[in-house]
C-alpha cells in the first residue's frame, strides 16, 4: 500500500472542512505570502520534479508539467509557484474589465469522483491591475525563470460583437509580461463565450489579435471538451490559417453524467470524470494537425499524465489534481514523462 503523504494526513483534511473557494483563497494567500519569502521558497523547492527539458513554440520548459489557468487568476503567487517546480505557469483568466464573478457558493468538491465543479465566472482584478502587478514583480527582479502564460477572456458585460475589442485591450496590456497568450473561448461560465470557438467568430478574434501581435508572442487557443467532433477540422483550419502556436485541450465540461444527480451543481466540471474525453480530444487534435497540443483535464495521477503524453500532448497542465493531491503530486507525475521520454 502506498504511504500517505503529510498533505494527505494533515493538510487536505483541514482544507476540505472548508468550502472549496475558501480553501482555495487560503492556499493562494499563503502562496502569495511565500512569494516574498526566500526561505519558504527554498522549502517549496523540495517538491520540484526532476528536469526533463522541452522546447515548444520557441520557449524552454524545464519540465512539461504546467499549472493550468484558474488557480492563480491574478498573478499574485508566481515566485512561490515557480519554486514548487512547475515547468510553466499560466495565470488568468484575466478579462478586460475587473469583475467579481458569479454569486457564491460557486465552487464545489466531489471527493468520491475526484472532481470539482465551478461557476466562478472569470472573477479577477482586470487587465490593467494585473498588468501593473506583473510590472512591479518584474521591476523588483522577482520574475520566474520559467515560461509564464497569460490566459485572457471576454468580460461578462461585453457583447459578443464587441468581444474582439475586449480581448485586444487585455492583450495590449498583458502581452509585454507573457511568454505566451491564451485565448479562452471555452469556459461554460460566461454566457455565450463558447460561440467564439466556432470557426467564423474565432477567425475574427484571431485576426484582431494577430494584427496587434507585433512582438510575435505565441498565441494559443483553449478549447472545450464538448467541442463536437464534426467541427474539429474547420476549427483547426482556422487555427492554422491564423498562425496559432498551440492548442490547450481542454477546458471544463458541462457533461455532468458522472456526478450524483442529487448533488449536482451548475458549472464546469473538472477532474477524473473529464479524463477520458479530454484525452480523446488530445489524441484527435494531435492526429489532425501539426499545431502542438497541451493536455489538460483529468490528470490525477502518474497514469493519467502518461496517458495524455501518449495521446500526443507535448506538455500537460494540472489544477484539480493539485487540489486533491497537493504539491507532492508534481514529483509523482514526473515518473510519467520520464518513462515516456
């Protein structure tokens, strides 16, 4: 039997007594505080996995394990997260305007299914404030040495026909601090947002962003696991025509069939129930395009990490697995890519 970690025995039981969003906020606040304490960062480095360098869209990744968007929405804890050993970090989703998100409660755990449901609604400080925070971090010479991606989305109160302008505001403010920029067109928690992953509106959005992309930042697109298979070729052609550097597969799903109906909550589902569909989409996309794919969704152990890599993912991202498994999870799943190397 596998030995239980200190996180399993002492930390997770305490955090899981709290509601999911409160526990998350405590974790982020702790990491934010640790980001200014070198001694704590040195302690966090004990969780770092072995190096397994990768180069993708012109960036060097010390290992292929990234932190998915949604964990550090506002870029407050970059030094501590980097110290933990992530190969890259993606902050956001950041919107053009600050917004508080949907009413609470809006984040729910399903321990038996090893899943989360959230309907946070892009709660974040907005592009201007986040950009100022990142500028101060860089000026203080505390910027991580690993790639930092910035995930941007549409403000809730902006109409779909004005979406491109809203994304452009975020892009202009944030791209100086981003090693790559992700267009989030697939969250289920902003009404109408998923319309933007259809070929025609996606082309309009990509046109606008790439015309503004004078520094040639890698532009990635994050897709939904609920993307219909018959639409994949059209979407991929749009991405290829607009020089998309990478695809993240996937966001959360609205398919809640794995959850007990009596406890179900509206929102995007992540974790173990998403694993199979996310891997299917990674495999499908990788077989149809040369655009690199980042696998995200249902990575809860070394086996599911290996599964994504074998399906064609060149990098992977975690979030829900980190919630359930703690920082030691990084070293555990490093066995997956080392055996796959």
